[in-house]
């Protein structure tokens, strides 16, 4: 299967995919054909370049409207004819055009146990609420914010010390689980195929 990975930040989830594929290119069942970003100068793009992967950048501010940006992102992604798109720390909500082309084929990872704490601050919000467990969710992207069908989740316990650093250490512990889960899920989707039945993701 062909993967396009979208990033906005440090790209450690992308790196986990790059490494897993490099470990066993045949066995993994998928390869990354391009990495896209919504901004320049991020470590995620450097990781892609270091791995010799084609990259593209699609910035909201270069477009007149959010819709125009969404269309440009969809077209830039479509160039690489992906079977699956992986949103790996991509901090933008995609729109209608993107979903028209890649709905049901776009996977996102979120650092909380959805449906709790959706949005850009999943880790901080879980702490602020006083949750004792949190974690990560890999799910399909739909037209809501972190609302699509859940594929897999991982649990992480909140520690008392987590209140001291605003959630940085907690986020790091979540990301360790998140990277493993994302690699496992993407590989499985690519290798076995899947069906989405309502809110349920069914593997054959
Ligand atoms: C991940 O925790 C992702 O869920 C969140 O941002 C983080 C991205 O990390 N939204 P990285 O860029 O893959 O290192």
C-alpha cells in the first residue's frame, strides 16, 4: 500500500513508521510515498528528507480561503496516489474536498482516549479535568474534530507528578504508546484491508 503521511511538528510518529518499514520493507505491507506538512522548518520534514522521501508543504496562509487550502492539500496529496493517508501530529482540520477524496482512508492519531478530550490540547485537557487514566486513540478522520471511527486505543496512567510540568512528561509517555499503536494499526490496515461499518472498523 502507498502511504502519504501528514505532519506539523517533531515527526516522531512519522519516524516510527519510517523505521518500522525500513526494518522489514516487504513484511510491513506499505511504504511512504510522500510526507506533507502545513508549515516549513519542522523536524518532521527533516526526518522525511533524511529518509529520502518526497515532501510537500501546503500553508493555510498561502490561500485565500480555508476551502482553497483544503482543495490544494487534497490535490497535493492526490499526486502521490496514496491508498492510506496518515495524519501523524498534523494539527489542522481537513475539509470537504480532502474528505471527498480520502474519507475512509485517512487515519489520525490523538493523544487522549476519545471521545474524551478531543482537539488540539488533549493532554492538557485530561490533566485539567483530573483524569486518572488517559492515552491515545488511532481513528479514521471524518468531518468532526477527532470524532471518526476508532481503530485502536492505548491507556496511560496519570501520575501525581504530571501536574508539575503541565503535561510534558505525560505526553512523552503517551507518545511512546502512540508510536507503537500507530505503526501496528497502519501495518494492519495495509496488510489485511478493512471495512468501516458505521462506527466499527472490521478487519477480515
Ligand atoms: C502526537 O502526540 C499527536 O497525537 C499530537 O501531537 C503529537 C505529534 O508528535 N497531536 P510527533 O510530531 O509525531 O512527534
